[in-house]
């Protein structure tokens, strides 16, 4: 019988993000500082450390010391993240706009893909947007139908760990903590590059050139 | 006079019920399209003070009192007004209490009773309005200001609600229970109304309000976070539109890699099977059992099992003369009875020179034997002559049957 700690270690070492949605037991376990220390200690033998982001909403394994090889890995990983940002951001905005509630997708948000499909099919602007999103390399769809594009996008996002499909028979997806990690990444880039994104958006809204 | 009042009230309520559709329509849409209703009914409703025209030339609206009645009875969440005018109500309560005490002091009991009724009405109205205000706040919190769509509107609504809460709280501070208890003096009824009833509602109200306030703050925080996230997304999109070649510096090359981008590579691969572990044996056996082994090539070619071409042709019509064969079977049974000798079916067939197919004949004999009544069958013994199939074991071939008497 594998212990809770062993299970969590296995997930962490497989490169999974642990959040309240993807693994509630594991997340609660890691929230206790004693358990956090223990897991961190264990990971140190493998040159890993336990790291958290988005105010402790997600836990993941990070490198403890960075050598040449580790830097190479991180560098290529960062390229991947940066390349995926724009499609993901457009996707998040599409979901937010088409849901009509003006609430951004965050950890725990539920997305019903068939409802989304109906809205998108009824609105030519959303249709175009979806087609654009699906053509990005991240999703790489060559379908011309809304259904095909949507299915592929959902499938990819589930594979990447952004969404979770609790019941394979239902078209309901739940956003995981990795979405919040994405916001964190955006915020970080915003601050480091001094882009002042929020101000740009605000002034654009004020000028009426609403996105 | 009392009778008149009663009649007028009944008339008013009747008018309400007669025009229920119209009133609900005005309640829901806010104003009345005068074309929809008959002028007589409208005049009547105006006269009764149910509808009124706030400005000359403007549309008719429902009187506030009727609207409040509907809102509180229907628990309508659109009821967003909160009555915070507690100060004046408290003042009128004190005045009424003074009237009551004066009347009592002069032994005018009927008058005192009237004041008392008035006072209870006011006190209960006050407690009810406090309760309603808190309920209205909570219903707004519970659906997270669902009646407005955008986050900005929600934030504005939230701020309005917070103002109302602080207003209510500052009004509640006007309750001076020491003063009220001085006013009530030692009169039991007054004490009950002014001190006990009001205090209970006051305590409940302040407690709920403080909860409401903290929830409102929490919600405001969440809305602001939502707004921040939305702006972040939109801003990023805008930025990418303006500078399509924007790419963030590769932070992984910095001397201090931010923790956010320090993601370790997946390390674990599935473990291998250990066949020497006894406690895994069961699971492994199950796995092995699921493996479909196909070893066709190893077997020598078996002529009998090899696929053979099947010729499909029309089946020759086989007609059995039921009657003839039945009679023959009966004759066979009679022969056995007559002679008392054991006789096989095929022997009889050749002896009599009957031209039935031997297989059909044997079947018919078996059928005839089975078809006998239970007590008749007891007299006969039927014994098949069985031969094993030369190739396929377990298959027996009935070559002949022997019938005899027991």
C-alpha cells in the first residue's frame, strides 16, 4: 500500500501540478508545513525542491541547484510556456466573453463545452476567434468545424493539465490551479518587462476601443 | 366610523384582486402602458391610491406602499431599497410612549389602549423593516449581484451595499436602550415592547449586519481580483497586437531563476514487473491470463479440422408419409408383443422389406416408444446399440435399437 507521501512524491516527480482541483487530498497534505518539509526533504536527494505558486494554490517540483543541464531544460521549458501564452490568453478571453458573466476562468471554474459550442456557433465573431486559436501551434487543428476545433482545444488543455474532466461521459471541464499559475506567469512578465498591461487595457476601455 | 373603515379596506382589497394582472404587470415593468387597461379601472385605482402619476404627462406607477407590500411578500430580490430612517421612528416611539403614560396617569384607559396599539404597530414595523433590510442585503450577497452582468457593475453595486450597511449600522447606534428603558419606566407592557422586543431585533440585526459586511468585503476583493485578471488578459492581448514580435526575455538564463519558472523535468517512468514477488503473483497471473496467445503455426495440419468447401444446394424435399410409418411402427411394437422376442428395429425393417430410410425409421421407433403412455411404456425395454465416433471422442452414434418386453 503506497503512503500519501509516496503518492504525492510520485505525482510531483512525474511533473504534475498539485492543486485543490486536481488532487484535493494531496494539496491539503502539502498545505501542512510539516508535510511540506518532509516532502521537500525527500525531493532534495533528487536535486528537486517543493515549490508553490499563486499564493500556495499549486505545488510543483523545482530544481534545487541549477547546473548546465538543468538550465538547458528550464530554458526550453520557458520557450514553451512563452509560446503558449498568446493562444491560452485568447482562449481564456473567448471563454470569458462567451459565458456572458464577465467572470474570468480561474481555478474551480466549470466550463460546459456543449454550451460553449452553441454560443460560439451562434456568434460569427467568436467563430473566427476560435478558428484563430485552434490554428496556433499549441493546438494545431486543421478542422474547419467548430466541434472539431473545440474538441481538440479541450483535449489539448486537458493533456496539458489546465483542465480536468471529472466524468468522461459528460462535457464538463473544471479549470485547475495551473490556470492560476498562468495568470501568475503573465503578472510576472508584466512586472519584469514593465508592460503595465492592466493600464493599457483600462485606457483602451476608456477610449472605447473595447477588445 | 369603524364600519366605514372596514368597508373601505375591503373595497380596496377587492380592487387589488380585480386588477391583479394589471398591478403585477406594472410591478414587473415599472410603469403602466395606459392603452392596456380600461380608463374606468385606471380611475378607480388612482382614486384608491394604488397607482399614481409622479409627473404630469408621465406614465402611471405603483404607489410605494403597494410595491413594498409585494416586494416583502414575494421576497423579491429586486427589492434593493433599504429603509434606514430609524432615527425618526425611534423619536415617534418615544412620543407615543409618553402619550400612553400620560393617558394611564389620567386613568383614560380606552385612550391608553389605542396608544398602546399604535405603539406596538410601530415597534413591530420597525423590527420588520430592520429584518427586511438585512434580508435584502443578504439576497444580494448570495447571488453575488447576479442581476448585473459586468464585473464593474458588480463592484459598484457592492460599494452601494457597503454604504447601506454602514448607514444601517450608524442608524442602529441611535438605539439608546438606557433612554428607552427610562421611558418605559416600570410599566410592564411598555418594557416588553421598547426594551425586550427592540433589543432582540437589534441584537439579531447587528450580528447579521456584521456578517454581511465581512461577506461584502470578501466579495469586493474577489471582484477586484476578477477585474485584475481580466485586465491582465486583455492588456496582454492588446500588447501583442501592438508589438507582435514581443517575446519576454528568457528568465531561465538569469543568474537567479524565478521560482515560477523553475519547473523540474518529469523524472519517473513506470516501474518494471518483479516476477519474484509472491504477493504480486495473483495480479500478474490475471495479466498473463489476459494475454491472447495464438500459436496456430506450430500445429501440424489436421485434415479433419481444415476448412472444407461447403456445397450449398437445395435440400431435397423429404416427405414422410406420416401415416404409413406410424402404422409400421405400431405393427413393429405388435410384432414384439406377439412374438415376445427381442427384435432390433433394423432387423424388422429388412424382414418386412419396408422402404423407409433406416435413420428415419430408428427415429420414428424411438419417437413411438417415447410417445407411449407411461404405464404402456413400462412393458417395453428399448436398448440402443451405441458405437463411439472413430475420431471425435464423446460423440456416440446410435447404430440400431433393440426393442423387447420387460
